[in-house]
C-alpha cells in the first residue's frame, strides 16, 4: 500500500510541478495577493477530478486513440503559442504598464475562479498529463490498489499548489521590481513556445 501511495505521489508531483501555463498563472495571482486560497483549492480539485478519470480507465481508452491524441496535441499547441505570445508582449511593455497590470490583477472572486478554471481546463496539455499519462500507468496497477495510487497523486497536487501559492506570496518582496516581472514573462513565453513546438513535432510525426 505505502509503495503504491508513494508511486502515485511521485508521478503526480513529476507532472504537476513542471512549469506550465497553470503554474505561472498561480504564481502571478499569488504575487498579486489575489484570492490565493480559492485559486489553489480550485486547481487541486480540478486535478483530483482529472486524475480520477485517468486512474479509473478513461486515460487508458483515450490514449489508445491516435486521432484523439493528434487533436489534443493540435489544440494544446494553439493554446500554448497564444499564451506565450501574450507573455512575450507583456515582457516588452513599459515598466509603468507592468506595475499597473500587477495592480489590475486584483479581481472579484467570481472572475478569479473563472480565469482559474479557464487556464486549467482549456489547456489540452493538462489532459495529456493527468488523464492519458497517469491513466496509462494506472492501468498496470491492480484494481484493489488504484485508490492508493490516486490518493498519492492527489496529495502531490494539493501540496504543490498550496506550496506554490503561499510560497510565492511569502517571496512577494522579491517581485516588486518590474525587471523581475519582465524576466518571468520572458521565461514563461520561452517555456510555452518550447512545449508548443514539442506538440507540433508530435503531430507531424504521427500524421
């Protein structure tokens, strides 16, 4: 039991901790002190649902469909290139604009939750990670132990998002400089373009 639990935790951590659109969003909202608890909880709960779908069979079925994988990859590339372009544009704005955008990041809870759900559920890459990849690995685990595997992955998700949210808040002093935000945007753009390029490569190789 403990071995399966640990395996689920390590797998969940490995796919969730990788820097991506969702993590960057949580980081920025945290640094803006914008409904941190609600954002972290929403992200973790979404992961719980998606991981459950993967562990209990959906991922295994979908992962066997070449057409579905290609469609997911195309949608993911479009999303990531668009997100990367916005980050790149933000990085080259004037310093005063960057500061102003940080202040504007404060929003109502309803608006914040809507953005959190969008950045989480409209990114096809998250389905590849949580449903297809986790689902495929879970298919090799006995049915009686899948619940422990799922629990480990879910614990990793909750631990990561709340550590990211409140850890970034504690380090907010370091992000008062517009230069720091510019660097963050540039890194975000680079990562998004890189992941998007990998998805394009996947599509080309599978056509």
